[in-house]
C-alpha cells in the first residue's frame, strides 16, 4: 500500500542526500541555460544498492515519525 501520509513528514534534508548522491550522474546539455535539458547516466549496481538503502532508511524514519505522532490509522474496508 502506498503511504501518501508519509509525504507530509518528508523533509528537504531527507531529499538532499539522494540528490547529492546522484548529482555526479547528471550531464547538462551544452545549451542547458536555453533548453533546460540534460541527461542522467545509468547507475551502477553499487549505486542502485545505495539508493535502495537510502530509500529504505527514509521510509523507516518516516514510519517511525508517523507512529510517534499519535495518529491512528482508520480500519481497512
């Protein structure tokens, strides 16, 4: 199930780590300032594993924050 409620607790700091981790893969087009276009090179297996670990860590942090907020989820229908 997609936990969209966790998005409300997502912080810029949580996103920044992923952005910084992938920044070296971005290659702007020579005319980036006019077109706004660039490309993202493929990630290695090691990079994909790091992305997966980071995503899992963020989800766990958000889930923990959600549990501590005191809000109960409604019953499933």
